[in-house]
C-alpha cells in the first residue's frame, strides 16, 4: 500500500540531531510544524530557526503530522514514550543503540531513522553523502521513510535493530574513540607549548589512508614495528599521565596481538 508522502514533521528534542535533521528537512521543502523540548529556551530557539511552533507540553502535541521524530538522548526515549500515544502515526527515533520495538507502545506504525554521522553543535554538517540506516515495521512506513531519506542523501540502507546496534558500536570505535585519541595528542602538545597544528597533516593523511584498501595495512608506529626501546621511552614520557599510559599500553598490546594473529598485511 502506497503511504502518504511525508510533508509535515514534528521534532521531539532540540539537540544536535534535531537541529541538523530539522535544517536538512526544511532545506528540502519538508515542513517542520512543531518542536517539543524539555528545556524551553533551546526548543524555542530551534523552532524559530525552522519556522515551527514550539510546545513545552508533550501532551499538547499535534495529531496531524505525517512523521514524529524522537531525537532525544537514548535514555530519554523511555521517559518520553510514557506520555506519547499516536495511534497509527509514523513515529521514529534516531538512535543507533535502541531497538525499534521500544516505540510499539506509542504507535502501530514505527521505525528508526539513524544517520550514521557525528553531529556536533559547533559544526554545520549537511546530509549529502551521509548513510542513513532505516527500519520500519510496515511496508508503508518503509516506503515513506525511504522516500524521505532519499531527499536528503543517496546512501539509504535498511538495517535491522541487531545490526544497527553493531554498526553503532563500530562507529564508537571509528569516530568517538579516534576523536578522543586526537584529544590526548592535543593535550600532550599543549602541555609542552608545542603547536598542535604540526600534527594536522598527519591526522588528515591517516583519515585519507582509511579510504583505501584494508585499514590495518596502513598501520605504522613502534608497536607495529615491535620497537621496544621506543615503547619504553614513550612510557617514561607518560609517567605523569597514568590514564594516558593505560590507554597507550592497552592499544599498543592490541596492535602487537592483531599483527601476530593476522600477520603483516
Ligand atoms: N549527535 C550525533 O552525532 C548523533 C548521530 C546519530 C544518532 N544520534 C542520536 O540522536 C539522538 C539525539 O542525540 P543528540 O546528539 O541530538 O543529543 P543532544 O545534542 O545531547 O540532545 C539531547 C536531546 O535530548 C533531550 N533530553 C535529554 N534528556 C532528556 C530527558 N530526561 N527528558 C526529555 N528530554 C531529554 C535534550 O533536551 P534538553 O535540551 O532539555 O536537555 C535534547 O533535546 C540520540 O538517540 C543519539 O544516539 C546522534
């Protein structure tokens, strides 16, 4: 059965995801009719940017939109669904880590709209080129979400809750942990007054290498080479940073183990 095209959306939440998604939808001519947020200031601000109504009471939510997007902290999904009853309206969340079925008490027509990208408040991140992972419990919902996602990006995949959770875990390693590793590098440089800028071409090249072939084939460094003198020197330099030393040892020993098991690629 062909579902109605999604023309009017309600955003529940006003954080990074709601802001980026809201702006991308409006940019494609989709109307965001209403924004709900726990904190009124942030909610009103986003509603103004999207030319939408702001509501502070979730029970006052409009019943006439085509899609309801829960773009709130994962832990808040459970809190909010207790107050949401939307019969057969299409309701999705945007989380990588929460199963779709959690929404089944809200509506008969549920799904997930999970953009596999990192959205921060300080950076404008468009949707073009971003994979969007979809899930829906009806054929009609699948079609509606696919049509909507394809307005924002060419990379649209249906991924079930189990595989989405695994993708999310992989994304934590690939993006969140990488960002923290670079934070450590920045901290070590700044503590000695060394310009962090010096490391940026290396960081860019590392990200570039990952696009080509098997990732581990680009691995370099003292652990990979088995250079124990350099490893010992680095450990000594980290004597005043016990937390960083723990990370250094753990990752170095994993590189050595990975190379032993998989060989030099
Ligand atoms: N940001 C990303 O890179 C990214 C990427 C993919 C998927 N996601 C998913 O998108 C969802 C939203 O993430 P986000 O990055 O937008 O988070 P965020 O910027 O931290 O915003 C969190 C939102 O949740 C609301 N919230 C938090 N606790 C709440 C509670 N107890 N009751 C009611 N509302 C509450 C916040 O309201 P207040 O303003 O009142 O605090 C805010 O609107 C999450 O499921 C996340 O996994 C995020």
